[in-house]
C-alpha cells in the first residue's frame, strides 16, 4: 500500500466510522484490496492526522497509514465473516470460534482429532460454516487474527488443544480462547476496510 493516500470524494463527508461495537470498523481511503488491523493508539494518531489533512485548504493527500497488520490470506476471510455479522455480537463470536476450530484442524496437534472423533468435529465445522455463510478459500495457513504477542501468548491455544482429553474439553478450550481473543480485539484494535467491503455482497 502506498505511503501517500490520495484523498478522493468517495466519502464526501469524510466520516469513516462504520461501527464502533462490538468491533470498531472504519472506512479506509482505498477502494479494493485487504483490510488492515491496527492498535487503538495507532488509530488515534492516524485519525488526528486524517482530520488535519481534510481541514487544511488545498491539502491533497494523507501522508501515511498507521502501523498495521495487513489482513490477507486466511485473515481476509475471517474479517469478512466478522464484518458480515457486525450487527450481532453472538454471531461474530461464533465466526471467531469457527476460525478457532479451523485453526485447530489445520495447525494444532490434538490426540483427540487423531481418533474417529475427527469426523464429528468436521461435521460441526461444516454445519457452522454453512449457517454463518463463512468460508475460507484457497491455500490458507491461519484463521485467528494476528494479535500482538504482548497482548496474548500465541501458544496458549495450541497448549490447550494439545492437553484436551475429550472432545467436550477440546470444544471448551477453543471457545474459551476464541472469546478471550475476541475481547482483546474489541478493546485493543481498530479495523480499516476498503470500500469494496461496503459495496459488495459481503455486507
């Protein structure tokens, strides 16, 4: 993404807040591509700069984007699912739990899922995926959003999955960790979205 973002009249009133709760979604200054995720501190700095840029007579660009994580790959489909259900926190948490289930079968060692119980787990994934209309496409490596390590130990979920001794315990471990991460996303991050998120069937 360019360091200088050209101001357009795509958002004539310059208001970029889409939703503030449960997750804070804001319109980015770009039309297509990926969403980006940044801390609230970085977002505040960016919003102050953005306000000044629009106020300055004859000013033609926003000089920078905030320090951020680009939500591409599997993260792209996760944020699409969360955005699609932005009006219902319960559904958003289900989407994030589903991302945790996907993370489990893709990246986490589990003795439970090396048994016939894997079939039951997959059935749960397929049913929830269809109900939430949330699918990850292509070669995807990660599903849960990349929270900074100082806010959440990235190994916590893997450890809980590895030590689960029953399918019930496995479900509980993933749901608990997904909810804990969702709370961090609510309180610590802001998501900037391209215009295509608002002008397509993802909304």
